[in-house]
C-alpha cells in the first residue's frame, strides 16, 4: 500500500504555463520533502518542510505543507523546458523514521 | 568525497540466479535504505536500517534480504531472481532530513 499519493501522475504543458502537483496521505508526517529526478540519475532534494502550514519558495517553485501535515503541494510558475522531470514527494514519520516516497509526477514542458 | 557508492551499475541476471548489490557509505550515517524504482514511478522502500546490526522491512521486501554488519555497508541480496525484480535500485543513507543517494544499479532479469 502506497502511503503517499501524488496527482497528477503525468502532466504535459507548454512553456510559460503554471502547474500544481499534489501529494496526499492519510498519515501525519514529521517532515516532507520534494525531489526532482532526471532520467538515469538519483533524486535531487528541492526542499524540506517541517511545520504545518509552512510555505517555501525556490525561485519559480512554491511548496506548501498542509496544516495537518498530511499533504503538500508544489506549484511551478511559468514552467520552462528545464523543469521537465519526475517530481517526487517523500515523508517520514512515526517511531521508525523511515523515508517513504510518493508515486511520482512525470512533468514534460514543451518549448 | 565518495558519499554513497553502489555496485554494480548494470547487471543482467537469468531467472533463478542470485546476486548481491553492494552499498557502502563513508559519512558514518546510521540510517541506510534500499529502494527500487520502476520507469516513471516513485521509489519503493525495500529494506532499511537504523544502525549496525538492525534491519527492517520496507514496503516491498519480498524476494530480497539485507544485512548490516557494519555502519558503512548495507548489501542487498536477491536469492532467486525473477523478471518482476527488473528495476533500478538505489541505495541511500541519511542524517537528519538530508538523504544521500547512490548513483543507482540497473538490474534486468531475463
């Protein structure tokens, strides 16, 4: 059973458009992270959020952690072809502190 | 500055063969993980370890075994390879909220 569900699973947009990717769970997490992965490489950390309601910005990317710390969103403004990749949320919580990844959102930005 | 090193990078196995994916880290991290990733999908946790001598199952442990005799090493064993185990495998270690990934091992079972 996948604890972290991402939506949409696939997204193909034109350069300049805005988009939002969602990461949802029924569990509460102590922290949540967003990663971006390019083909043939490992995931690269974009951001970590730890406080319910927290909003972080990284250039054109805005990350939000839900108030109840069960969900998160990633918003990209004016997408560029260089944003193309697989976006993954990941979270850990509970006594074991193991890191679980979401189902992934594959983004393609067409020039 | 090696970080997390995993070998081999590519391997083709026949059904029923066994093999070990090696993983070592030189950062003295207690937490280590093995994930598998199918094309276009997220990473699924196979096994993880919170320290030497301690291992625990993740989301998809069936068909795999691990050991953690030292802090540095966390090998992943496939005893009877099956086509369903064709995937990319990532080893990782972490401290706090920062996780470090190896470069991945591409495994094909035919």
